[in-house]
C-alpha cells in the first residue's frame, strides 16, 4: 500500500488516449532503483552516509571518490540510494498508518 494512489481512470483524458495509461510515479521510482547496477565496493561507506545522513556529506568526500570512481557512477548510485531510502521510509510510514 502506498500513500500516493491514483483515483479513477484516466481513460477519458486526451493525453491517455494518445499515450496509454499513466504509470504510477512511485512504481517508476522503484523500477529506477531496481534497474541500477550494483554499487562498487568503494562506495559502500559513502552510500551508507547518503542513506542515513546525507546532510553531512561534503564536497571533499565526493572529490576523493572522483579520483577512484567515474563521476557518472557516483551520481547514479547516489540517486538510487537516495530514492531507495525515501521509498523505504515511505513504506514504513504506510505500514504505521495502516
């Protein structure tokens, strides 16, 4: 169960008539996380920090990672970790709400 749910059908919508049904954005985010390649081991500590206290990350930490790992990989893994953690928290909130 998710907090964000679509109500009713969009079949009368001109946009849906052209493109088909609109996917659930939460499901799309879950797919982004699922489709992300496994993170290199060097990113383990960094990604834990992204999940637990991203506000504490510094430019210096990211700069140090860039010396070892491609910037695109760092970016993709950061986004996937942040989305994954957000979805985990959303799921826990939905469970608490019932």
